C-alpha cells in the first residue's frame, strides 16, 4: 500500500489551496479567479512558509475547486467545478494527461490508493462518480442523498462516506459498489 503519511492539506493565503505530495511536489489551485490554472511548486512542505519558485503552471478546466493525489499512480486529479470535468496531471512532472467529463456539479474528490479509484462528488446532481486514476475511465455513477457536500474514503475498510447538508451520511462498499447504509 502506498504511504500516505506525507500528504497534507494546507491553506496558503485566502485565495489558494495547496496539497503537498509525497514526492516533494506542491500543487496550488488558483482561486477564486476561475482561470483554470494549477501551479506545481518545488520544495515540499517548506514551500508553505517561504517563497518557492513555480516549476510550471498547467491549464485545467474552468473553476478548479478541489485536488486529490494518487501517489501509487502518480496522478493529480483536479475537479473543475465550472467545466463538469476532472483534469488528470502527472504528479511527478506536472504534465497534463487528460480531461475526463463527469456529471454536472462536480465539487469534491477523494482517492482510494488501494484500488486506484477516485470518487468525484457532484453536489448539484446528487451523484458520486468513480474513476480509474490511471486510465481516467468512468467506472460507475451512484446516487447520493440530496445535496451531498463532503466525501471521504477509508482505504483500510474499503468504504466511501458521503455526507449531505441534511446531516445524513451514506456508506458505500468500494469493492462491491453497493450502499451499505445511511444514518
């Protein structure tokens, strides 16, 4: 199983989200400009406390809103809320790999590195899309409770949790693709 201890989500200024990747790369989403840019910085976690050169800037879809990393597949997956798509980047080089079109309202993403699957949350269409992080293939789309607003994965237990604004949580089994329950 790939190590995940080197991943950390940082807030850098009010307009930028930064994700530190285990291979020493930092990806910064330019927000709220809606410009559709992702910058790859050098220097690992120390990039958050001192000026660091931008190694490259990659154009992605409209309004990038979330990013997740699959270290095993060396992929950075960027949710483009304004374009109903996910941009897939090579996490080692920052090179653009492909764009995957998904259901409207894409708002969040999480990766299960044990299965190399990403789960894209769609707040306005009440769905969850499962992608293969290596190929970008859409594997399935599942319904969620109304107005989902958060998604998390427990790779050890093989579960995906989807929370909704009404306080409900749906639990999905990653291997069987079935809903285990709701609270």
